[in-house]
C-alpha cells in the first residue's frame, strides 16, 4: 500500500511540548526535522496572548558572545527554505511550540488562519505517552485518525476516548471541520525513563513519519544518540537489581504479547490509560486548589 499519496501535497507536522510530549519525543522529533530539512521560521504567535509564565516559564541561555538571552514560550511555523531546502522537503511545514495555558480557542483560530493562508492540505500530529514498555525493545508507535478516508488508506485506528484532551485534539477537530485531513502518531515511552529526553522515541516517530510522507531524513546522529541513551539506562539497571528485574518482566510481557493484533490493542489500552491518568491528575489539582482557597478564607 502506498501511504504517501494522502500527504504528497503541503503537509504540516505538529509537535507541542507539555501534556502530550512524554520524554520530549514529539517536540524533539519536530525540532530535529526542522533542522534536517533546513526549514525557516515564517510565523510566530504572540507569547503574551496565550501563555501564563508561571506555568510555562521563559528560558534563559547564553549566546555565542556569552550574553544572556530570554526565549519566551510560543508556537512557531517553519516553511521550506527557498534557498537551502531540498526538493524532497519542499512541501513540508512544521509547527513547533509549547501548549498554551490560556485562550485556546483564540490560539487555534489564529493557527487555522495561518494554515489556510499557507494552503496546507494535510496535517500529521506527533505525540508521546508513558507506557509499560521496556527501553530495550523498539518503541511502539500507534496511528490514530478520526477521518474515515485516512483510516481506510493508512490503517490508522479511530479513537473512542472520551475525557480531557490536549490542544492538538482541539486543533485537529477544527482542521477536520475545515476539510483538512489529519493523522496522529503516538510513541509509547518507557514510563520509568520519561522525565529526560528520549532520542530513541524521537527516532521511532521520525522513522514512522517517513512511511507516511514517502521521504527519507538523515537520522544518523539521532540513531547514535538513541544507542547511547539505551546504553546509559542499561548501565543504571546493572547497578540496580530492582530496576533490572522490573525491566526483565516488561521484556517478557512485551515478547509474549508482541503480535500484530495484540500490539494494536495494547497500544490503544496504553493510550486510553494515559489519558485517564491525566484526567485524574487534573481533577486532583482542582481539588487541591479548592482546598487551598478554602484554607485561605479561614
């Protein structure tokens, strides 16, 4: 089956850090691809409009001259570079940024205007979730779409999840309502190493994305980083019997259930379990906030 005909026109690849970006896999993959394709930033949303800096703090860094610079949370659209871009990537656009903390409807509306102006014809979202999967095995990537045509032509699954969602789900619904087909690729990251960046999960998303786009990225450096990442966790496990035993259990479970039918069901279950846990977390934070307000009144 040829998968790339749906995405042979102007295609936008989206990766937000935050809620749907375990181990920075999604945002890291998109950031890596913008560099590989030599794309250039053409749009940047106003940081003041959509971000609460207490929740999404600006970052300070040193430039080449040693001067301190502030990077504000935002969302940026990257387009193919006319001068440097390869013809292979001439129709690929990238949206990279932080999930907004306020005014989601306005945020999505502004993005929709930009997407329509750039004549984007299809959108692929990247995401990552923590899961009961061992770091020693290939990172599972599942494909979801609410678009029947996309499902029929790619084999993606329809999500029946109900509950809290990230901003990319809101954007996806707006895109579908406007006639722009969407696909979401989700990587399952070992939950015991989700706090730091995972180049192996980034590589899994990039490799899966290539199947749908029909293009090939140079991911030699990413593969080297993925190997070093896996080896560093091996070394930690070598000095921790409990961790090593737990990883062995995960390996046995994965090997037992790693059939084509079972893996699809397992990934769907992991995805819904992750979303349910986020729901519980949101409700718990709301209860804590209400309790704090009550204590303050007293």
